[in-house]
C-alpha cells in the first residue's frame, strides 16, 4: 500500500489580497507541521510577490507546493480600479476553470477556501470533494454581515443620516452597542442592489454549505458572538490568532513574513534607539487609501501630540487628485525630530518591539489581532468593510483603545494620541496585557485554539477515502 495514501493533501485557496494570504499561509504552515501535503493556490501576481519578497519555499518541505492560478489582475490598486465585484468576475473567468482542472487531476483530500470564494465550493461540490471555509475577518464582523438581511427587512438599511448613532436590535448579541455607523462600510451605500453589496451578502449567507468554518480568532476574545455564529454554522474552528499559534507550535519568538511587498527593516534600528513605549505606530494596512486632506490632518495631529511616531506611508496610500505624499515644508522639522516613515515594514516585529506604546490603525483584522497579541492599545480609524465593526469592539467591548471612526480632525488626532500614550496608558495597558495573555494561552497546549486546530487536523484526516 502506498504510504502517501494516508497523508492528507489540502488545497488552500485565499482571496488574492495581503490580509487574506497572510493568515491562510500561516494556516498552511500549521497544517504542514502535522505532515499534511499542502498546495497553496494563488493568482499569478501573488505567486510572484511571495517568491520575490518571502522565503516561502524554504520554510516548507517538499510536501508544500505554491501553485499559480491564471488571473489577469495585478494587486496594485486592484480594488480601486475594478471594484470588488470586478475582481470576483475576473477570478470566476480566469481562475475557476483552472481550479476545477487542478482539483480533478490531483489527489486532494479537502479544499480550504476563503469563505468569500463560493466558486471554490461550486467546483468542490461538482466533483464531490469536501470543502471547509476560512474567513479572514473577525467573528463580530462576520456576524454583522450575516445579519444584514434582517436589517434590510426591518427597514434599517439603507442607513438614514439621523440614525447613525442608534443601536440596532437586529444584530443579536450586539443589540446594546452596535450603531448604524458601526455596521460594515458597504451598509452606507444608498443602493442596496449594487453588485459589491450583493456580493458580500451572498458570499456570507452561503457559508453553511461548507463542512466547517475556520476563524482567525479565539474563544476568550469573541465567545458570545461565536455562540451566535454557531446557531447557523455549527462547526466553527477558532484557531487564532494564527500568527501567534504558529509561533507557539514552532516554539520560536518570530516567524517568517508573508509580506507581498519588500519590508524596510531599517525602522527596527530606529525603534532600538527609542525609549520603551514611547512610539505610536501608524499604518492603514495594505489596501486602504487616504486623501491628501486626511493625510495632512493626521500629520498635524501626530506632530501636535508631541509623541514619536513610525508611519507606514505606502506609495499608493494617497487617493484622489492630489496624490503627493512629500512632507509639507512647515512639517519637515517636526517630522525629522519625531517621526520615521517607511513604505512597508515588518509589522509583527514592529508591534512586538518594546519601543511601541500604541497603534493608530485602520482596524483591519490582522492588524487588530497582531496588536492584541502584543498587548498594544489602539486608536482605530476604520476605512471599509469589516473595519467599522472591529473598531467598535476595540473601543466599546474590549476597551483596548479609542474608536475615532468618521473623524480625523487634527485636534482629535492629537488629543487621542496623547490620551492613549500618556493619560490613559495605565487603564489601557491593564486590559491589553490581560487580553494578550489570554491570546497566548489560547494557542498553547490545552488552549482553545490549540484544541480546535487538533480537531481540524483530525477531521481532515478522517476525510481520506
Ligand atoms: C483587509 C481587511 O481590512 C481585513 O480586516 C481582512 O481580514 C483582510 O482584508 P488589510 O486592510 O490589508 O486587510 O488589513 P489587515 O487585515 O490589517 O492586514 C494587513 C496585513 O499587512 C497585516 O498582517 C500586517 O502585519 C501586514 N503589514 C501591514 C505589513 O506586514 N507591513 C506593513 O507595513 C503594513
């Protein structure tokens, strides 16, 4: 008998964006530690970026394959140029037929697909392969997406200008604190029939067709919301935070990066020269953009706060007509004295650095989890999709920072940064340190994420025909 017949082979298929690829590649590595064969299916552009900027091949053994799927779109500005639904159309046209051919001609035991790629479930069902979904967003934002049809039925959507601060009884488990302005950004659209809006809705509502749902979160963080999710998707595997989980299983302090851009390591040398907890780290993730006006408000706010800052200024960060990101003359001196700018940084390392005292973030889920694991309090300025919900939880439920959504006035930025870094540092530190230790407990032996990953591994093994 071929001994390989007893080794599970998993095909992992993420949506081609940094936040999705990052966590799903961590899962790939976790599974290959259990001697699984893994094929990681990514679009050509992502494939080439991973080869250029990471050591992805050398950190796995020969049981790992990075497989490029044909796809016409490059990651640079992809969502701004063609919109989310355009990107899905393109994946359907180019990648889906290839995925089908690949799965038909391989020995895959189970597909783990991004939960927003129902095309993978279409193919898997057609050829009778088990499929499990991985959603890269938080449990709380997943649940708010799921409840949107109830909000529409109750007449709460489209959102009314005067109802932005009213709470919404239709989102069970969040009735007391989730306001209109905290709903996923696409709920602000006046046209509920727009393709982008419908797409997110249908992709979320079809989750239960998969055999299980993997979430990058942990029970101590989102227990009550996970109970709600389990009423519609009973088999949920919470295995997060996956980056911390991988570190725990490898017994290392840091893991290899999954960056799709070149990291500027020089910021670490700069941080080494700064006192403990003296620097606020500023980053808006891999996709979100800001206008030139917003950028200037942040710039003045940071300088007026009198705190040191490390700021990720992606080359494509500025949107709109005035795309200049050079330093305004009047801000030059202050920026040189207190700031450090980089195009892209090794974020996990930055957040783990002792000089970092706070994180001004767009509340992307990976960034939020990375901050939670390191016990770094946040100022949240969410931009789109799930980020509005995450920031409400950080500010109101977990009380690990300030949610300043919908404003970036320079005075508010300056006072929020001072509040976080100076006045309320004790209050925030206590909560963030407490949650950081719960996060670490979850991924170590006996912890909830550790147990759930073992259960996932057993379940996939049992799928071997
Ligand atoms: C988006 C969503 O907002 C997010 O919630 C969803 O789960 C995935 O899609 P993104 O906006 O890129 O992702 O934010 P985030 O989830 O925070 O992911 C960004 C990733 O890029 C993080 O893992 C972060 O460590 C990494 N990063 C960011 C870097 O490595 N270097 C940087 O300079 C900035």
